[in-house]
C-alpha cells in the first residue's frame, strides 16, 4: 500500500470509520465585533488546500516513510453557513462544506468526496461577554466520506478558543481547536482578517492548518502525522 494511502486511511478509518480527523472544511473566521442580540448571519466561501505533508513510523521489518506535496491535485472545500447571535455574546449555527480529490494522484482516496455538516457554537469568555475578546468554540463535525468502493461516516468533534484583535478597521481573528477520537488527535486552526464593507457585509481572507496525529497499529503503520495547509476567502452577511 502506498504511504499516502496509509496516511489518508489511517486518519479517518477503522472500527466503522468513526475516527477523528482534520480534513479541511469551512471557515473559522467570524466578525471581529460582537453581533447584536437577534442578529442572523449567512456566510459562504471556499478553502483551497495548497499543500500537504505526512510521516509515519512502521512496525518491525518496515521502513519509516514520509511525503510532502505542494499544489498537487484539485482540492476544494466550499462552505455555507447560518448563525444566530444571542444577548449573552454567544452564537449558535450550522455549516456545510465539501472536500474532494484528497492527497494527490497516487493515493487510493483520489477522487473521493467528504461532505460535512457542522453544528457549531461560540460562547463569550470573561466578565464583559458582550465585548467578547476571547470565546470558547464547539464544532460537531459530522460527515460522510465516499470514494471508489467505500463509504465511511465521520464524527470529529472539536473544542477550541477564538481570539479577536481589533485594529480600528476590522481586525485579526485567531482560532485554535483540539479534537480527539479513539487513537487520533487533531489540532485544526486558522488566522483570518475581518474586512468590513458597510454595516453588514464582512470579507475574510484566511490561512488554515489541519494536522492530525494518529497512534496505534493499523496495518503496517504504528504512529504518524498528516497535515493540510489551506488558503481561502469567505464572506458573512448580517440581517
């Protein structure tokens, strides 16, 4: 089995496929200023993974292996979202995203598709919750991976922190998350910039990282890591 296939399958499959993984999905960007109570927000955009790397330690008699790719394959993750703000500084919403053609031409998972549905929550931290410089985030990350002759469910919940730095015109948004499921640990996160246009529209250029660490014996693989790097642009509209 080609090493890229080992890495790709190891981070999302085993015991019915209910492992955690950090496959690029939608955006972690949000408006840098807190939303008013009762505000609804719709969003959309696209993350394009432009690089991937991985390494694994194999069992006795095997060779350790690694790979790195840059700009190989057509991989896209369009996303659409809806969120609603509440008076305690929190938001509740849902996002969908699609990831396709992962890991390059030599992988068995090429031309596969992952569809994610992500119920997501954000809770303001600190004494002044309406200021919301720092918040706790929860993402459900339910999904379905199909490709070739396989179909696998995905469940990869994450908890994280989101920090807002206002600059006078929009501001930086830094998000870091932690997820774990069975023998994997994922650390997806991103840095984005909120570019407000008028009173209701926001544009977000964003850089995202999605590493997964896996531990345990799966075929010849004992432990390893796979990471995606993505860039993208998304928008949010308040109403």
